[in-house]
C-alpha cells in the first residue's frame, strides 16, 4: 500500500499513525543477510522487537555513497516478505550511476516495496563536499522525476524536509523553494529532519503551507537514549534545544535510566503538541533500538492491545471533534 493512502486514511479517521526508521548494519564483516549461513538480519536491527508495536510503515536508510546498499535491499525484502511490513526504501544520488539506481529500484520492485524516499544523499565519509556522479542526478528532485517517469504511479515517493536548515543550505527561504520543487516533481509526502523545538516545527509547517506545499508532512522524532547521544545529534543537526530540556536532562546526565525516563516525558509532551495541532503522524528515528521508542508510544497510549485495539486513538479523535 502507498504511504500517501495510509496518510489519507489517518486524516480521514483521526486515528494517529506512527512509523519507524531502521538503518542497515554498519559493517560488512558480520555475515548479515537473508540465507541460513547468515545471522538473521532483522534480529540485529530491532525489527524483530518492534514490528509488533504496529507501525504503519518502516523505512530503511541508504548508506552514504551506496556503501552496503545491498543490505538496504535485503532489509527491504525481509521487512516486506517475512514481516509483511509496509516498507519505504531510501534511495540517494550519492555515488550512484543511473544503472545502480535502476538496479536498486528493480530490487525494491521485486520485493513488493512500493514506497521510496528519494534523497540527494550525504557525501561519502571520505569526502567533505557532495559531488554529482557523471551522467547521474544532482538533486533529489531529479531522482523524484526519474522514478516517476520510469515507474509511473507504481512507487509512492517521499522527500526530506528541514525545519531548521540542512548541512549545505541554511537559507530557509531557498530550502522551501527546493522542497516545493521536489513536491512539484511528484513527491506525495515529506519526512522531516529531527527537531526538539515543536514551535519551530509548527511554524515551519505553516510556512510550507503558505508556499503551496500541500502534501502531508511527517515529523521526524528522535527518542533520547543517552545524554551524550542526545547532545551529539543536536549539535550535528544544529537544531535548537529548548532551555527547559537542558535544565531537565543536564542534572541527570550520568544516569542513563534517568535520562531515558525524563527524555520520554519531554518527547511525549512534544508528540502530544504535534498531535493536538492536527498532525497525526509520528516518524521515529529508532536507531535500531526498541526501548526509548516503545516507552514513548506506551505513554502516548498508541500501542495496540488485544482488548482495546483502537483505544489509543480516542483522546486524539475527541480533541479533533471526531467520534
Ligand atoms: P536536495 O533536496 O536535493 O537538496 C540538496 C542541496 O541542494 C540543498 O542544499 C538544496 O538547497 C540544494 N538544492 C536543491 N535543489 C536545488 C536547485 N534547484 N538549485 C540549487 N540548489 C538546489 N542521507 C543518506 O545518505 N541516506 C539516507 O538514507 C538518508 N535519509 C534521510 C532521511 C531524512 C528524513 C532526512 C531529513 C535526511 C536523510 N538523509 C539521508 C540526509 C540527506 O541526504 C542530506 O541531508 C542531504 O544533504 C540532502 O538531501 P535532500 O534529499 O534533502 O537533497
């Protein structure tokens, strides 16, 4: 099923949906894979522990420069065919000749994956600046257009959005222009970079709407696992951290369990504000770890149970004036 249809269903029913991002193992040394000689790929990636939480879809990142990209394709295949999870494959232009892009799209097609997150990509590790590959694509919008022209409506295509600027573009107006170009080229949803300041996110969504970007915008949520990782990611992305977050986390920074518990409270409050603003989709950067994401979903009452499969939806439905 296309993600755009799941999003439309969510808007129609008022039942919030959530999704998970996973990344492939970072080393080629371990024999990950899908046949009996290999350790099951998913056991190492949280997919095993997390598919029961009922995500609307999962997505699998694409290694910078296409590194270990066969593992992305393997994971997509396992998620679709073994777990029956709706899967979105990331695909980037970094170091990718057209033939490689065609190969990746063919793998996704064969696995029954019908959703692609089309990205320009990070530079490969050994390079500081991003460079286009000869004869291939320079911007994500070119990849969106190519997928659309080649596969018609087979793939639903998403793109990345940046509420607080991105690595090589900090002019917010230009970034909005470029986001609009990606949507106009055929993208039907946007997943955002992580953020911790919900006011900045909501103000940015308003700007997107004013700019004519009408497709669903899915906020990227990064749960807090440890204080060090929290700070490192915030500095790397250069996102604003509200002072009350620092005031709450700094005093317990050496106690991982306390950081996770307080972090959960902060994230839950942020998710509630997003849901209350009528944005009913939450995309979790799981970092292949189950605990912090599960704690947030449980606190939000969004995990299904046999007794009350839709109970979790009620507060949000009521707040939106739905039955
Ligand atoms: P684009 O939208 O193409 O933008 C790239 C740069 O080009 C920007 O500076 C933009 O302003 C500029 N630009 C765009 N259009 C034009 C134009 N017409 N004229 C002039 N300049 C233009 N990276 C990975 O390697 N693998 C992943 O799996 C991955 N997943 C991600 C998932 C999400 C949700 C997000 C938010 C990011 C992800 N990234 C991933 C990182 C992303 O690839 C980088 O942030 C990259 O630098 C930008 O990619 P983009 O698709 O946004 O590129």
